[in-house]
C-alpha cells in the first residue's frame, strides 16, 4: 500500500498537505466497487494540534456532519448497528476493541 507522511504546524495545514500528497499518489483498482481510486495510508504529524482554527476550510462536510463523525469515532454512537446485525463493524469498534487493545490509548498521550 502507498504510504504518505505529512507535516504541518496546525491540523488544517497538515490536512492540506495530505491532500496535495494524495493527489500525487497512484490510482489503484478497487474491485469492491469495480472502479479505480486513490488509496493510501496517511500519517499526519502536527506540531500544534490544538491551535485554532482546527477545522480546514477544505473540509468535506458541514460542522454538524463533522460533529456526528467525531461522535461516531470517539463515542461509538453507531456501535448499536453491530449488535443489531446491520454492520460487521464500526470504526470506533475497530479502534477500541478489534485488536484487543484500545488504539486510541496508543495514539493519544497526556503530559
């Protein structure tokens, strides 16, 4: 898989840099959807992650959708879909228990 490492002083700067890098990445087949796509692993290194403004003007969604996405990822508000048999997994479920470790604990650290 193609891998990208991007740096930025703020979250929007690193996000913008990642979009530029993604645009340079190769197009690969996507057999699940019978099409082609750009797919890669991206690691962002952000010097001042809590500095305002944390939302990019190039964001793919409105503030309400972004808040819902944050709740899905961090709080697991859609994990009930797994229990109901509608989905095999959610990203929150994978991040917190899929590999028997909480990956958020490995990512987030405190001083």
